[in-house]
């Protein structure tokens, strides 16, 4: 199966592909729908970018002293020498650019061949500029941040026409202690970058940066960090160890985190298996194996509870919502809690987290937050959110017809009367 994050399959003629996708881009701008030749990751990015002027260039948020101060305090400044070692020489010698951005798509460093730098300045590909999808449309660093995955964007796959002469590959970088997104590393140049090597290179560079950040971070004895959002199996980081847990152990750990006061074996059994499938012997065996994985210093019994300081990404969502930081909560939300789990206790908690975040986003009526929510796996099928987005977007903006088309599609799937959803969408 072809790598969906790679722009060109082996043997594809780049010139022919540029023409095909360019025609699809023009059709999308005209009709709001992309023909078949466009990759799914690009099509969805175009939809998120549709409110933008395709001729515009991104704004510059920071410059001069403000930019210097921001860069100096950013966590990725600690790994800038590594980026230069792994990508700087290649960028300089091959007439490419190396770029590093923060979690908001703000370019922190752009380095490389002087002639290429001058050309990049014409489209504001400069330090301090905002290259997230909201401000720059489809592009490798912005799209990598939006989907939290390494990706290659080739020529006419870019939403903005001034960027379509370029090809780029980028990979997101995460805080090794919390799992939160720190930014992305990117390599930008000509069509010759549309190959598996450039994508593999930025992926390897991002992983190396995360490894160095982890190595440089002082280990807090007894402090554990759990990542369980947007993934079927949780990851535990404690005392310098990274532990990928199986499905049942992930569910048990999440349930124990949700009940810091502790749970009896019977309560955990109900949370894990439900009323009609209590398996006390199986549960005790699972907890015994979990204790061996975590270490006896982390798991107590009678009642079962976690010891010490344990931080979890899903508790961050509630904490930020309590502070009124809806944008921050949405930024920290890569997806639902253990989405593949059918454990009743986990499913209840998953609905609670998704529901609280959804309600907070809807209450803002902010087009940017509603767009971000509808781009999540949960929000993609959220009819009320799409209706709220359509109401929030002024008539005439490119994004609004796409929102109305998605509302129409969902309403038909849910078999709702057309007059009802049209009225609720502000039409």
C-alpha cells in the first residue's frame, strides 16, 4: 500500500502530477469539491483552508526583539544545533531551506541557501510568519501540525498559489514528558524533494530532537506522565522509561487516574467489563501484570490506586477548560480518549471529555475554534458544530459553502428534514 503521507508514488511523472492536481485545485476553488487525483490528506486540508484568499501570503506575527526573545525562550531552541547538524548542511548544499516552527505554525528559524531564502521571502516564508493552515492554507509544516503527523506537500497541493512552486516535507515534534505538540521541523525546496528520502529525513530529525529533549530533561523521580488521547493504547513515561501499554492495561491505568481516591476490585470490574461480565480472577491477574509493568512503587491495592504524582493528557483538557482556555484545551486534544476501548468506565469518561470540550467550543461561536473542532475525528460528523460554523461564517466566505455542503451530507445521513437543518444553519 502506498504511503498516504508521501506526495508521489514511484514511477509517477512529476510534471503530469502537477498539472492534474493544479486542475483539481482550480476546480475546488470554483466548485468547492476536489476531484479524485487529490490525496485525502490534501483534500481535507483544502477544506480547512477554504476560507483563505488563495493569492494571499501569511502574516508576520513577530519580528526583531520580540522574535529574538520568543525564540530564546522556546523549548526547540535547545535542539537547534541538532537541526542544523542533520538538515542545515543538506539545505545549504542542495539549494533547500530548513525551517522550524512552533505549535501555532509560527516560523522560528528559516535557514539555507541564500538565493532560495530571497525567493522564500516573497511569500513571507520568514521567521515570525504564521504558517499554520488557518493563516497559510495547506503546506507541510502547517498541515503536519494540523494532523499531528509527518507529511509531504508537493507543488500544486499547496492551497496558496504563491507557494505552488515549492515542495516541502515536515514532521511534528512533541514534548517527551507531556506529549504536547511543540512545533515542527520542515525542509522546503523544489520538486526534487518529492521523494521518500526527504520525508524519512524530517521524521528521523523530529525523533532525534524528541530524544535529545528527553535526555536533557532532568528526571523527576516518581513522576509519571500518561498519554491516552487519540490512541488506542496508552503510553507511560516514568523515571526515563517509555512504556507502551496494552489495551487492558491502558484502560485500567485511565480508570485509576480518573479515580485518584482508589477503586475496589468490584468497582474496577464494573468499569472494565460491565454488569453482566464480572471476571474477578481475570481482573486480579491483569492488575498483577500491571503492577509488574508499573513497579510496586506506583500501584497500591485495597483499594487499588496510583501512588505519587501522575500526570495525564486527558486531565489537561478539563484543567484548561476550568481556566476558560478553550483554545488551549482544543490545542491539547489530538482525539478521543482510548477510542478503541469498549470498557464502560472508559466510554463514560470519553463521552464526558468530548462532550465538555464540544460544549465549550460551541459556546464560543468562534469560526476558528469551530473549524478546528470539525477537523477532529469526533467533530467531523458533528452536525450541530457544522451548523454553528455555518452561522459564524459571513455570507460570501469560501469556507461557508463547504460547511453547508457538509451539513447537507450529514442531514441526509441522519435522515433529517431539509427545512429543519437549513433553518438551524442560518440559511
